[in-house]
């Protein structure tokens, strides 16, 4: 196993829309997706900056980060 650099591009492999959140920081509804990177790696993240109804399997996405604190940033994806 080794680190591999990625440019932040990906596609939505699968997703679900959550209508009932368990954490107040996540305003519902929100999208939890599996994003596939060009190198085949898949990871779980949120899709932001679009309506949950607009998310589709195969949709191109680009990484973005949300600063929660000065020390913590959360990786998310937005439509490319």
C-alpha cells in the first residue's frame, strides 16, 4: 500500500439522499455518494452545491473542501 496523488476529479458511482440527519451540522436533505476517481479508487463523501434531485450516477464531480475549524477541513464534491 502506498500514497497516490489524485487531481480531485471523479464521477458519482452510487448515492443516496438522506432526509433525516443524525448530526445537526448536516442540513437535510443531503447527498451521500460513492465517488470513483480515475485511478479506480472509490470513496464516500457528500455532494454539495447542487440540488439532491440533480445528482445522477456517472455525473462528473470535482473535490472541494469545507473548513469546519482552523484545523479541520472536510472533503466534499461538487458538480464539475
